[in-house]
C-alpha cells in the first residue's frame, strides 16, 4: 500500500498500538442506540450506556477515575448541497456514527465536551478518546483538561464501528504493503497498476455510487450532529493530522458554531494530489536525515551507526533480491522493510526501534521489522487487517479531484528518486491508488472561516507526515488561524512538552489565544 497523500498515523494511534501489544483490548463495538439522522442534526440527545467493551483491567491500570459511556447516532448518508435535502445515491438512507464519552469522577467547573479525532483518515476516534483519557502518565491529556471536559471520540463514517467500509482483501493488502516501494522496471510498475485496479474494482463493485459519500465534507457535517448530540451549543475540538482537515472543513461550514479548535499536524487543504505527495516525500526525507544524524551521534544506542542511511538502503535492496523469512515463513520483502521505516519516523522514540530492527534483520531476524510495519498497516498477528486503509482510500479518493496519468506518475517516480531517494518513488507510485479508484468525487471546501473565532494551528518542525510548511498555509487559508510551533521531531505535538501543553490548555479552557509567533523548544 504505497503511502497515499493523507495517510496520517498520529502519536495517539501508536500509543494505542503499544497498549494493544501489552495485552489490552480497546472497545470493539459500542452499544446500539437508534437516533434518527434528522433528530441528531437538530440536537436530540442519544441514550448513553456503559461501554462493556472497555475492560476493567484497562481502566484500572489507565484511568480508574474515568467513566466510559457509548452511544450511536444516525446521520444522513448524503447531507446534500449546503447540508439540505439530497436526491443523490444516499437520499433517505443513514450511516451510524459510534460515539464514546469519557468523563472523570473528579470533574469540576465543567466547560463542555472536547471532541477528538486522531487522523488517518481511517483512525478511530473512539479508541483515541479512551487513550487520551488515561492521563499524562500514559502520554494522554493532562488532568487540567480531563477534569474540565468530557472527552468525546467518534469514528467517522466508514471508519471502524461507524458503518465501516471493508472492500479490500487481506491478501491484497499484504500484496500492496509488501510490494516493491520503487518498482523500477516497467513490468513491476504495471504490476502495481494491476493491483491498484483490482482493489478499486472490488470496492466499486461493493459500494458503487455510494463511494463519494465517504468524503471529508460529509464527515464534517456529521461532526455537527455529534456536537448537537453531546449537547454543546458550540464545538470544542482537538484534531490531529487528517483531523485538522476535518476541523478546518467544519470551521468553513459552521463558523458560528466554533468555540475552540486545535488543529495539530496541519494538512494544507489547498494542496492537490501531486503537490501533497511531493510535500510528504520531502517531509519524510527530512525526518530520515534527522534520524541518521541522531544515529551517528548516538552510536551506543544505534547499532547501525555510523551510516544509518546506507544500512537502511542496503536492507531494502537486499530484501528485493532475497527477503528474510520469519519464523512463520512470512517474507520481509522490500515493502515491509520500507513501511517499518515509515512507521518509526512518526515518533522520535521510534528511531532506536528502527535501528534495532534493521540490525536484527541483517542478522536474519525480521520480527521487529514486521512489528513496526504491522503497527502502521493495522495488521494483526493473525494476518487480518482492520479497515484503516479501506477507509483511508475511500475518504482520500472521494476528496481528490486531481487525476494524473500513469505516464505522469512514472515520470515523477524517476524525478523524485533523484530528489527524495528513499521516499520519493513510493509517494509517486502511491498516487495510483486514487488514480485507479472508481466512482465520483466530492471535494471539500477551501477558503476562509469567516465569522469563526481564532483557531490554533500547531506544527512540528520535524514532522514527516504533515511537513511544517503546511501549518502557516492552513492558518492563512482559514484567515483566523494562529500558528503554534514545536521545534521537535515526529508527527504532532500536543501534549508532549510543557510549553505546548500550557498554551493549548489555556486556549481550550479559557480561550486564551497563544501569542503571535510562539515557538516551543524541543525540550
């Protein structure tokens, strides 16, 4: 699965993965509560019930003072032009949206609900709300937030528990992630074209003219139904990565209903497919260079020092010719090694894990390579996948209007190989996924959020997936954006340092906007 333009796994998602690795299970399905879409959109409250899927042992070790409740609301499949009635393919039908609410037993001076989204697109807001409620000892939200807000997560339409899109077989996902990230020969390139076509046909056959209904603007309108369902007059929202695009779209559609938005790991909505893919190639290359410099300066913690780039490049090249087999016979092909690299660059703490994985692979053990790559891909130990990338493609491709030709992509593959040698070819070839995707398109708006209050847009200077340059562009496009900068590494910033945390907390609680040009040091 060559990386598509807005594949964004957040810090929160990786922390959740770590909890799962430790033997904990996050909610599988929220209890069913039927609420008509029209009623949800006008603010009728859903019935909240206990979430038995949040196990006691997870709560006990994570957040013993939190109480978890779940609900479902129904929303129109097609909100129509301007959110009005639709006569399109989804007219009169609904999607179910799964919600989870975490509320502290120590809550005081309640401000309202903090709605959260982890990005992806395809990441589960339900899972993320559980993780974020665990508090700072687990990398979650500070108690200053959890004691003032209900933490509300929702799975966007098509994602996880919310009328999930599932149309790609586990075998095709294995083939896609394991594929050569830089198919140099024409026959290899054509092989990826064929795989992309097969995936697209399967999804088109299953969902047909409903595919455009999974786009970002429809999901942003669902968010207003979520706001109404939790009983807030205005939305307070924390969106990571792709979640920044969702929040920005909401602000354009409903500027008068915004209380406070924190958009962390900004996506530039005005970038189209080619521009966005190159931006991400540049961002990952920059982050990888930062990793190699760290490696050279920390040989005691980096077993592939002093030349980490050479070690990684050699590992990928060797995997093309003779992939190492794991204990179960699974082959660590060049694609799996590449995605282990991608996965590890989302957090600075992943750098040492990458060095160890590459070192062990050279010794004939691919276990850690698979562990890193599988965490990114959403692949379980049993070889089965979540619907993360089914939803990712459905949402990204519904949003995208640009459709470069295969010949243009082939040309960019060669051009970007020279400019961004490790990541450029894969980001170019990855565009085929949407180029070969069936169905119509439903692009989101790109403009000012006239009438909205100040919106905080957070950027990290070493961010690989949403490069920092996108942060001021998003803030400028909205017209009411205030940039907050973290001079750090990895994808997304809040709540990783005291400087970032203090600024965001003051904004969320008291609506105190960070000072113009505020920059927070890495440590």
